[in-house]
C-alpha cells in the first residue's frame, strides 16, 4: 500500500500534534516527564517487529509522532522550571 504526497503532508503534522497532546496529558496525569517518549519508542519497536519492517513513508510518519512526544516532555519540563507546579 502506498501513501500519496497529500496524505504524507497531512499525516506528519497530524501525528506530531496527536502525540504532543497525548504526551502532554500523560505528563500532567502521571507527573513523569519522559514516559511518553519511552512508551512511544516501545510501541514503535513492537510495531516494527510485528509488521516485519517499515517503508520509508511509515518511518517518516512515526518519527514525527516521536518528535511530538519528545516536544511534549520538553514543554512540561520547561513549564516546571518556570514555576508551574501543577505540572
């Protein structure tokens, strides 16, 4: 199955925003800064092993989700340093 260019253009920011939001919410609930990155990495490894490999387009989309999870951890860490203790 191939992915067209418009699908790729929509998927990359969609996965970034999706996993940024999920990571941000998990960070607020669990109060662990890097848990979403670790969980997403584990999910990626499980997905790659179960599928038997990924195409380059799949890797681009999955990497954008990983970046979103990482940025959510960085954002929570920055908010904590600036004094927002609710996070």
